[in-house]
C-alpha cells in the first residue's frame, strides 16, 4: 500500500487530498466525500477512513479530499455547489494516473449531498450515500442502483426521512441497528455493509 498526500488543482485553488493505492491488482477508484466542513468534517473523519480502508482491502484505490476551507485546502465553504466542481476536478486529475479504472462514489452526510450532485457529471459504477442529509439539502433523483446506508438511531437525519427518500426512488437501503449518525461503536458493521454495497 502506498499513500500519496497531494494538493490537487481545482476551481477553489488546491485541495488537500490523500490517495491510498494498493499498487497491485487495482480494481477501481473510490472517491470519498467527508461530512460538513463547518462542523468538523474532514478527510480524517472515522466514517470516511473506514470506507477508504475497506475499499483498499478490496483492491480499490481510495481518494479522500478535504473540501475547500478544510485543512490545507484553499477556498471557502460553498454549500455543495463549488465543492462538486472541486471533486470533479480531483477525479479528472486522479484518473489521468489510473486510466481505464472505474469510479465508485461514496459520501457521508453533507458529503453524500455533494456526491449525488457529482454523479450527474461523473460516470460511476456505484453511488453509496451514508447517512445522506436529505432533510438539510434538496436532493435530486439518483441512479436506481444507488445504495443508502444509515443507522436506525441517527440523531441528526431522521431515519424515516432517509427511508422515505430512498423508497420514492426504489433504492436499496441498508439499515444498521443501533447506529447513530457517526456510527459510534458500529464501524465494523458499517465496513461490512459498505463492502456488500460496493462493487469492490
């Protein structure tokens, strides 16, 4: 496993990005988006790192950028709009080094909102939304093979709202019993459900 720490050029300036590359038998690229930048979200978030690690173990290269204004990333919070443009630029930059590998997109909370927007511009074999902030942002329809993962004890986004949003589109839902919004004590279960959901 090789780790690259880069500052990738994007519309906001440069985004701090960590890429973990299994180096052999690469199967795809997973872009992971972290939770809300103004509420402590970063590429080091434990849910984000759990998803990245799971993908690495399955032979996928994981890409974890810090959104604009977080860590060593330039720019200021833009409510998901500029963040989407930035992630598209990150994806274009990274895929130049890994030609032919498919993308999978995963986002946690606010990151799920950004990724569902990015999916409209970037082809991907799977979109995985973890605890998507459907009550805080206006989500558009997503591809029918999108998977929604959440805890039935989520204290920030009502589980009923996520269930309803997913049901309206016929999406696959994976509910983790006893898990809160940040999956405290449930990361092992999250990892397992993620691997079942990802084409990893």
